[in-house]
C-alpha cells in the first residue's frame, strides 16, 4: 500500500481530485485508511512538479473523502510471454 495523497475536492464530473505524493498508474485501486475501496485512478494531470489525479469513485458519498488521505494498491505485474 502506497500513500497517494490528500483528496482536495469533487470535480463537476464527479471525480475525486487528489494532490499526488507518490505517482500512481492509471487503473490502480484507491483505498482509504480503513482499506475500503474508494475508486480507481482515472487520469493524471497538471504540471510534472506537482501532479494531480482524478479518481473515479466507487462509493455512494465521495464528498466524505475530502481532506482525507488516500492510498493506492499498485497492480501486480503480470508474468507472461512477449
């Protein structure tokens, strides 16, 4: 589990905007401090020095997550053939 960052606000499209501390990958699962799944990383945007992430929520009340720390479970690497 890696610390993603703090949820700033809910966008007009309903996504949770997070100020990134550790760069995730698109599609990584996002959880709160109680390991409840909050959503998944939908987009990464902003300047390289201070990026933001849009998290597509999978909760009924994403506004309760504003000003809370969120964490990410990185996807496991899939072993396969080239």
